[in-house]
C-alpha cells in the first residue's frame, strides 16, 4: 500500500441466494494467472514447499502433504510458460509410493529439493517409517524430467542414514552429477548434536568411500547445529554451522570442505575451520560459493551486547580464511538494533549480495553487497539498502541471483507475497515499485516463501496459500509476469469499497465504491486460480459514489460456477483490495 493511500473495505456480499449452475464449460486457464499458478490444491494441507530449477526456465517444487493416511512428500513441475506439466501426476507425484509408510508421529516431513541437471530433481526428507522406534531417518528419491520416479532407485526412497539420534535439521546440495550431498544434525555419539553428511549418486547408490550412516563432519565437544551447505564446484561441498565447543566465546561459526570422494579436503582441519570466534554468539550461517572452490559465509552476530547485526567472512578453497578480509568478519549491516536471518547469493565476481530482516520501526527487509576484496560496496547505502518502503511486516524471505551481480528477494509481507530486485549497483530495479512487486495480494494468508532463478533476470516464487479454505495449497508465480503497480504522483485518498445493497431486479452483485475526485478506475472479478473472469468497469469516473453491477457471468456471457471469487478495485494504478465472494 502506497504512503497516504487509505481505504475502508467491507466484505462483499452476494445479493441473490439463488443456486448458480454452470452454463457451459469453464474457460481454459491462462498461463501464469495474476495471483499465481495453482500447483497443488489437493484435499487437506500442503506445506513446507521447496523449489529448484528445471534448467529450462521452469521449476520443480516439493512439499509436505497430508492427503494420505500418513504425511507424504510430493513433487510437481511448472513450465516456464506457467503451465503445470501435464505429463506429471495431477496435484503432484508421490515420493513414497507406499502411502502407509510413516511412523506414529505422522509420517514424513521437511522436504528439500535440488536439480539433477537433466530436467528432474532429487528430493530428500525426514522419515518416520520405522514405527517401532519413532526414530528419525533421512531418505531421498529421484524424480525424472518425465515426472516418473527413477526405477533405478528404491521404490520408496533411498535411506541415507539409519542411526539413533538423527535430528530434524538438515541441508542438501547437488553434487553436479545427478546426485546430492546431504548434511544433518546427529546425536548418536553424545548428548549434544554433531554433524554428519552423506552422498547419494545419481544412480541411487550411496557413494563409495562414504560410511554407511554418514561421514562425521564435526564431532567436537559441545553442540553443532543449523548446518548450511553449498557446492565447492568440484563435486564436493562446503558445510558451515553454529558451534558451541568454546565455553568462552559462546556460539561460533565453523566450516568444512568435503570432497565428493568422502575425504576432507587438504588444508581443512578435522572438525572444521573456525570462521568467527568473536565474543557473543554467532550463528545461523548462510553460504554462497566464491566461484573458486571457496565460500562466503554470512551470519547473525551479537558481539555487541544488546544487539544483533550481520557479518560475513571469506574462506578460500584451501581452507584458509582470506587474510584480506577483517578477522572475525566484515560488518555488513547497521540498519536496526536487531538484524537476523541472513541470505546470500554470489555476485559472479567473487563477492556476494546478502539480504536480511531488520527490526527498525517495523520488521523490514534489507540487502548489502560485499566485494571479493572484503569491503562493502561503496555504491550501496550504508548499513544496507531497504528493499521495501512500507509499514508492513516483512519476514521469512528467500533469495535468488539475477545472474548480473544483483539479487531478487521474495518474502512474506503481512500475509501476502512480495518480491524486490536490487541490482549490483545497489539501486532498486526501476521496473519494480519501491514497495516491491506484489506476487500475490489476497485476503487469505500466503507464506512459506521459496524462490529460484530463471533466465533473463527473473525468478519463480512458490508459497503456501489458504485462498481455497483453511487448509494450505501450493502456488507459484514467475516474478517477471507478476503485475507491476504504477504509482501516481498524487494517489487518491479515502477511497471506499463498500457493502452492496440488494438488487431486486435480477441475481447480480452490486459493487459500490466512492472516489474523492475524478480518477481512472478498473473493477474486475477473478476466480481462485487468479484467472480474470470478467472486467466489469474500466475508465475515468467522476468524484462521488458509484455502483457497478456484475451479472454473475464471465467474459463470454456464461454463468459462473459456484465457489470463491475476488473483486479487485484499482484506482490510478493502485490495487486497493480483494475480497471474497462466496457463491452457492
């Protein structure tokens, strides 16, 4: 909502109570509907969506799904055009064919997904199928570009680890050859969590040289947790984590490079290289490759008592902390007293764009650029570039590179989904509003945001969505296809969008609004998929009260189906509101 723009919105009501019938076939769905493409609208809830590229401008999504007797993991393919791939199962392909598998705690959860490099994906999840012990395991499955599960893999997934003490927190990266490397928290050797990792090949076999129940990444004293992982560019991976081995400095940040063979890379100490051991706690690291087998690590840091800020460090592929960077990390942020949840992507030149959420007056998203030299880019705002200028709450973000040195960040925005593009120079893309581009703006709740880059500086965003009822579904949207809101210099204030009164002449919906001055307006009806059903008004209207009747027909003159619909009133480029219309 732009500054100064205020409105009063009241839920629209259906005037007639007559049951509506379908007067012919429903119009075909257009690609990338205005409010996002429905990826899965199966019964019960779908949550914890994860996303990866299909290598052709589209995306493959995985999520946790409650439609079966036990919670299962599903995946679906969305094409670059915005269409759901008709070659894949409707509402997604099950990763676990035997839907009865799963423990007493509810089944399987927390999926992550990475590309296999051939149009398919590897999906991993936490698994409770060992019902006699309620023990957590990790499994993975390979789905081909055709939407069929890889027959060379076990029917219900490849078990990556079966050991007591496996934790729920894990991370995964592609090995660059059709398989994946997975790391997780593990309490098998002590009451505190350690870190282990496993490598599954594209064939579905566990990689030779790796122990059956995983390679010990760190078994130092104290607790290790919140692992993050990225590729080293050579078939291996670099892992970073929170580490409490020191009773003096508190939580610190460590990292370790593991080769695809299962060996620790030369130059890296057993149990990891310390990245930051400053006073106070450091944790929740995020990683991005430097393009030369090393990594840039960013984290939340409380070395200044009573505050938290974002710091970053560069570790070379050789395992040496870059001597050109400040010891214990470069200060990235100073936008607010409490800054957390960093996210990082490479800039293609050895540096990184880092985004985070900051408590200022509100919870807002910021970003900053650190150069390969270890200096903060002087072209960017001190303390970070604000990604949205609103009084709304911005949180639970994800980040993708624009492949030009900048980044696209998407986040949950007071129950909606918004994205912003910041270029390598630190300037906000002029094609995006200062408040961010609205990906979906409905009265229902949207969240659990995930994003992946697409060619041409775009990205596909996925999220969970309650527009169809209290249970969550999965939707997706190409950022470049999302509607851009043009902001006029003098936005109209005090626009009202009010409750209609009965129209006795016929079954219709009377939509009323008031304008404080002459303005261009557009009033349109959408269905729950985001498809435009009917534009009922467009053009310049005089100041004062207006009543527009919708005769409950679509653009082809056919009676609409029963269900949920949304009315959008746009005044001089400002989208004012969407409200549910429940048709019997």
